C-alpha cells in the first residue's frame, strides 16, 4: 500500500473473504456475541424490572454489583476472570470469553431496559392480574410487548459490544480467536495490512448499521406497542 492512493479497487475485499482463518474468527465472534447478548439481556431485563418495580433491602448494593463491570477497566475484569478460570483448572477458549462479554454487556443492556421499564404503567399488570391472568401470562401478554423495543435495542447493542470487544478476548481466548484477535494478529505483517483495513471498513459499516437499526426499532416499536396496547384495553 502506498500514498497517494491510485484509485478505488475491490481487490482487497475479495482477498479478505478468501481467508479461511477469517471465516473461523468471524463465526467465533458471532457465536460469542449471540450467546453473550441473549444472556446479558435476559439478566438485565429481570434486574431492570426488579429495580424499577420494587423497593427491597440491599437494592443499592445489588445495583452497584451489576454495574461494576461498566465502571472498572476491562483489563481488571479480564485478569480477574483469567485468574479464577485458570485456578479452577479450566482451559482458555470461547467459554471464558463469553462469560466475560456477558458480564461486560449486562450493565449496558440494563441501562437501556431500566430507562424503558421506568416509564411503564404497572397498573396494566395489576389490571391483568385482577382479570384472572397469572404472573407469566401477564408478563408475556401485557409487559413483554411494551418492553420489546428496549429488549431489541439491548440485544443489538450488546451483540455489537461483544463483536467488537478486544481486551477480554485477548486475555481469555485460546486457539479459537475472535475477529478482533484475528485482525490484531494480521496487523503484524505489512503485506496483510490492505485486507485488514478492508475488513475494518466492513466492520465499521456493519456496526453503524446495527446501532442505527437498534435505535430505530426502539423508537418505532415504542409507539407501535403503546398503540396496540391501547387498542386491546
């Protein structure tokens, strides 16, 4: 690669997709991202509902514990998980990476969901229970449709955070490298820099699209869910 650039070419994008190690790293990042986003959003959903709906002893301590990975440096979280994992005799790999990403993504998901749930009219749940619906039926028929925009936004943003995360993967991954780890390894070789830059451009476009989609679904879904619930009532 030399400057000034001679012109636009798709050569490096074609070269990028021909790399088998890239496919393996991409699949690893997708697996970790999907599991971490689903688990972290599920934890965040029930935690956010508890904090928004109830007052209980130890509330502030519990909230601080969930938000702790958001406040401490990633490297400290990575070293802590690494120390515990190795002392337990387990091998490094995608499992500890997924655990680390889940812990790291949960505070972000909860911030999104707690903002959504705090504006929820809990009298709708009480009305549903008065009409004979059980707790789970009330959750899925009344609460879940109104929570859904926030849930989708939390899922998408958690996935992107996990997909792009490097520090936890650097300390905890084994032979199955994630996509950021693959890019880090390739950047040591000057001749491989063009296809790494092409990959970086694709990731930027993909990340931007997912973030915009998350906020669009959140805003559009909020209005639709409220309208549908008003019709049902």
